[in-house]
């Protein structure tokens, strides 16, 4: 349930900022890439704050895979976590559509409408696009695996110090960094639940004047992140 709620919040706020920037007549129209990357980073922050204590706030099948491969998460829970994440991503994207429906109705750009659900490449190249998703997710999962809560102990006094003591903030900053530095080629899905589930929602929702859901590309933001997460886990295990 926590993974379902957390992923729904992630997609609601993440795709919500995209909708605010690209749909017509919104208050945030044409806000630009900085607004989108900041919004996604804060979406991660909210989701992690809300569900971290209950499930660890994976909110991403690639993260769950990486943690399982690294021995930090039981394989028996992996299928249920992924199912919950995919369902949460679907709910979040439907809520974005309902929230911005009047703006979808007045927006003519079908590509912009698709962008509020899922990612697409700036330049279409299977090899380059797949590499971008693999590398971006590698940075995400590898860094998450290395996150630790530093503890200072002095006699009977102890407490968390450093960024690790701030809980959700480090991973939020990590996602902002990935978006700013590595997001320009594919839109940095780095999360199958953030891309595939909303893409399904785009396909089935009664969106006016919509285009196809670009299923020829859809496998890249699924397999790329999972592969990147797996590589991160293997390298982390070797180094650890």
C-alpha cells in the first residue's frame, strides 16, 4: 500500500509539473526545463517523506531490483512491490489528467499532451536513448545504494549528522541533478512505473485530439532503467 501511495504521489506531482509547463493557459505555461526538473525532484521528496517509514520508499521498480540484487531487499517482496508501483503510477497519471482536463481540452499540441504522461527522445536513436536511460538509472540506483545515515556517537550522546540525517532530501537532490545533467536526451524516465503506467493511461483515457502513445519507443524507458539498476547493484556488490 505504501509503494502504491508513494508512486501515485510521485507521478501526480511529477507529471503534474510537466502538465503545468506544457499545457495551454496554465499559470506555469512555458516555465521551462528548470521548473520541470525542480518539480520532479520535489515530487520525489514528497513521496519519500510520506512512505519511507512504511516501505523504504522504493517507488521505482529499478530501485527495487537494485536493492534486491544487492541483498538489501527480499526477492519474495519484489513482485508485489513492482505491482504496487505500476498501479500507483497509473493512478497518479489519471489524477493529473482529471486535474488538468480543461487545459488538455484547449491544448492543440498532441506531443505536449503525451509528454504529460510519459517520456520521448529529443533525437530518436535506439542505441543512444537506451544508453541514456541505462546510465541515468545507474547513477540513481548506485547513489541510493551508497546513501547512509551517518551517526555521531560521543559517550551517551548520539545523533545523525550530515545529509543522511535529512531523510528524503538527498534522493530529491539526486533526481534534480540527474534531470539537469542527463535528462536532455530522453526526458530521464529512470523509472518504469513513471513511464509505462502513464503511457497506458494515455492510451485508454478519452483525451481530445491525442496522438498515438509511441509504443515503438515504450520498451526503452522500461528495460533501460531495469538494466541500469542491475548494473548499479552488481558494481556496488563488488565494491562493498
